[in-house]
């Protein structure tokens, strides 16, 4: 674990330590955490089948987000037309919004999503069949139902559009084997656990790979960069590869309402890390999975491959992990 790890056992106001460490919020913040309002709306067990969306009475929020489009073998006019459509503000013409349902795939490590149209001002987010599982861990294909659990603002579509984190069940209502959230929600809803106020700080490392060769970003094709040492938190064209992706992801998380607390370049060139938390209970899991989804989408747009492989390059090169820091009251 690096020196910038969360020190969640400290109970004084959040600040940066001498070695770049992140110190936990104050006790006053802890006492008020149950009252804290966030942009991410959790869906309780009782609300699993439906969720009432709140409308901004003052009118829809027009997004100022602009996202580029990558087109192969196309002229500029085609790209411009695609950008116009993607950035089109439809709020003056319809009360409908787009909800992007997100769930963990059958492998247990990949994320998948499907778009649905929802009416405003009051509408229910219903569970629905998502189709046959792929990368199936069972002996046969399985139809699954995705249930809404948490809502975030959509930084890609902007406006009142939303991202919906879901967990997955069989048509009979049983959680599928890769639905670890189901059991976690049971544990975190136990009054004894709730009373402990379990805090989590999660550090997600990842590697950016060149699309065609699956080799780290900034590395010569088939070759190696200089030895590790200058790349950790490094600055400069010969030390930092992929900063725009990291920054875009940082802003997308803040826009969505994810409790992201920092980001930095890692030890191996082409490797980065972002931190989520401190978050309480099941919120930590919902936030880290939504942050991973956003990162997948951003790297998709950038034409770069995202890898969470713990050892993407063999030899004396830094691995990539997901460190979990914990404390309770």
C-alpha cells in the first residue's frame, strides 16, 4: 500500500498530511453522516421494485458537457453531425429521460448496461429482464432480472438523465451467484452493523492499454520504457501517460455524485489510481462499481483499453490492486 493510502482511523478534519496522506473527516462530520445528502440516491430493499424520481421544479438542467466522437474512415462533416446528435438537448421537447441500467456481468468482474426510456415527473424504475447472461458461470444460459439499487447523474447524456446501479436475480427472485451485493446489503442493514458506522476507503488501481497491441499506454510497441521510479505521481510527457483520461474520469465521477476523493499516477507508466471514500456501508460498493463503469465508458471513447488485471505485465513491473481501508466507530 502506498503512502497516499487513506488513514481512516484518524478522527480530525480532512487534510493532506506531510507525505500526501489523506486523513479522515472530523467526528462532527461522522455524527452528521446519516443526515448527509448526496447526489447518489440509494434504493432501499422496500423500494427494490419501484422508485419515485424527483423532478427539478425549476425546470430541467441543461448539460454543458461535451464529448468527442471517434469515427473510422469518415470525414469531418460526419463527425460533426454525430457530435450534434450526442450533445442535442431534448428537454424542451419531451418529459422523458434516459436511464442507463448498469449491472455486473456473468463473469463477476465485467460491467454491462442497457438504456431505458422513463417518463417524468413521476415514474417508477422497474426491474426488467436484461437478456441471457454471457460469460456464464453456470452450466446453462440464464435469464436474469436486474433490480435498481442506486441512482447517479449521467455525465455522458447530461440533463436529467440518470445512471442506475442494479443487482441481478433469477426470474424466481433468487440472487444469481455473482450477485454479492444481495448478501452485503443484508449484513450492512443489520442494526448492530449500522451502529458501528463502517467506513471504507477504496483505492482502485488500473492500467491503460493501447487498443491494437494490448501494451501499456506510453510504452514503445513490443519494447519497454525506462525503469520504474520517476513515474509515480510524475509530471511530464516522458513520465505521465493518460492524464486526460484520469482527469475526465475524475470530473465525470464528481458530476455523477460519486464520492471520489482523489487520483494519481502510479508506479508503472500507463498505470493510474483513483480513490473512493470514505463511504459508509453498502454505499462504498455502489460508488466504486459506478466509478468503474464511468472509467470503462471514458476509455471506450478515448480508444484505449482499460485493464484491472492485478499483474498486467510480467517481470519487475508494478501490479494493480484494489486496496480497501476500513474503520468503524
